[in-house]
C-alpha cells in the first residue's frame, strides 16, 4: 500500500456495487483502520431515483484493488487533462 494520510474531512473514493468510484468524505476513523463515510451518488450510479443523493456508510475498509464497498485515495484514479 502506498503511504496515505487519512483524517476526518478528507475526500476519498468509495466503490459502488457496480465498481464506480463515488465521491465521499471521511467523517470518522475507527480503531481497526476502517472509516465512516458520507458519500454522494449521481443518477447513473444508483438503482432508481430514491437512492440518489447522500448516503452514510460505516466501517469501510481501505482497498487499492477497488473492490465494491471499500474506499481508496482519489489520486489512484486521477486523470491528466490536457
Ligand atoms: Zn477511484
């Protein structure tokens, strides 16, 4: 794992059930190294209109393999625009 500082308020990616990265903010850090997240969905990433908006997820593990239900550093996914 690359060295990665986490703190409350940091923006990270949460991986949705379909593998899509969603914007999330760390709102808590747990003793086991997992985090609690407030995350934001867009219409194309959810099943139906009712899930659109903000969600809260607890005890989310870090995973650079981007398995659904985990979080990672957004720099892994950042693209260079020219
Ligand atoms: Zn990502």
